[in-house]
C-alpha cells in the first residue's frame, strides 16, 4: 500500500536529508579558523580599519612574487582607501586547502570603490591566491599573488 503524500512527511524528509548533509559540515577547525580570519579581514578592509587588516599579515610577507613586502602592501591598501571613501569587497568564490599549519586560499573578488554615492564609481574583478601559516595559534598571511580580470 502506497503512503499518502503529506506536507508533514515532506518536511520531515527534508529535515532528515539536511541533517545528514550537515553531519559532514563540521569541517576542519583549522579551516574554520582561517575562514573566520579571512571574513574578519574582509570586514575590516571595507570599514577602513587598516590596522586590523595588517594585523594578519606576517612580517615576512611577499606579494606579487616578492615585488611587495608588508610595508608596500600597507601603502597600497591605504592608497585605495584615500582614493575611495567607500570600498566594497565581495567574494565570488573561495577555495581553501589546509595542510598541517599551512594553507592556500584561491579567491575571485569583486572590489568596488566610490565616494558615498548609491552606485560604486569603480570596480575590478580580481583573482587572488594567498598562502597562510599558523603563528602562535593565529593564521598569518605570508604571500599573495593577484591579477585583474577587468574593471569598470
């Protein structure tokens, strides 16, 4: 005898499938900590809190194959903030690989800038690949390579 369809049964089945799918969502604590660090840096960058952004950058940071050190990165980020009072950072995709205290993160970002208007005045789609390591229990950005995919 076939069971009669009910919304109650459908909802119970959906909840069971969701619970089973999320059982594997607990994830690696290192990866979760790194994701939280990245999210905090993204928020700080949008709010213009460069001290908080730079707090995650390792002293031996190397960007663009060694063309940027920690100081030059800070100057570049401050320059962006001086040019645009409103900065937005949206992640289109994020891939994270964690291995014993080291990580590689690949992101596609949309970075927008403006001066307080409704619409941004400038925008750029970027590929960003970063390298991270754990120092004193905290994730630190050690290297970055970025390239523009185009802008407005």
